[in-house]
């Protein structure tokens, strides 16, 4: 008991507790995909798709873990602008969609997959188990909970008001829906003043979109 207490006091001095952003891109339609394809092909396709997401991480996010069909990204520091998160998602979505269409052209049918992203900002901690870095705190739990919602779209960003607004408003979440048309993304096309989606962020209440 004394040893554990001393170990706790020693580690407590080095605990990193800071504000930061949590982002989880998640493959939509993954459960049906796993149930409909052989394990060898499913493993290969999943690895290829997750690799495109990792490679599209162009803002230096750290990876805490890969969770089957999702990647837990995090970064300590100041809250990034919403536009930066939108552009990150659009980069990931574009890479993901290109790779997905390549795979579908080879196998000859639609896999029914897409990509969504949830994001939250708050205070959390990082700790080490062996060679793994793990995260602890309410923001981690809340970000995972965002994935359990009633949104019908398979291609969207859902972020908390902690990221999307500088002021406290009645709505707790903000939602941006992206559409896939003609086998490609039409809404990622840039205009001179930025992304087409910058004025399409809409507030979402707990009751209307999250369970």
C-alpha cells in the first residue's frame, strides 16, 4: 500500500493536464460492412481506408489509438478555428472517398461506407501504459458519446459548442452535413473566400440530434 501511494505521488508530479481538442473520424456503415465481407478482404480494406485518414492529418494531431473503424486524434493547446477543423475533415473525406472508389472499382460493387467526424474541446490528461499513451477526462467520454446519435446522414461533422462558438448558446452542438453526389464529394470545392460549408453550420439541440 505504501509503495502504491509513493508511486502515485511520484507520477502525480508529471501529470499533464491541459486544454486540448479531441477529434474522432469514424467510418459510417462499418458494422454492415464487417458482416457482409470475408475477414481477409475486410481487414485489407479497413487498413487501406484508415491509412488514408492518418495520411490526411495535416494539422499535426497526435494519435491516441485506432479503435476498429475510428481513430482517436488529440492535440493540446489553444482551440483551433472551426474552419481549420472543416478543412481537416474535408481533406480526410476526399482521401477516404478516392481510396474507397478505387477499391469498389476493383471488387465491382458499392461497399456503402462513408466518413463522419466528431470533435470536442476541453481539459483532459495524458498518461502512459507501457509504450501506449492514453487519455483521461470528461472530454474523452463526451467525444465518444457524440458518435451515438440519431443523425441519418453518413457524411457529416458534429462538434460541441465548446469548439463552434465563442459564446454560450442554448444549443449544445453544431452540425455540418456533407453530401456525396455522382460518386464524389461536391461540397468540398473551394470558393475564393473559403469552403462552401462555412455558412452551413447549424446549431443542434440535445433532443433533436443526440441520444
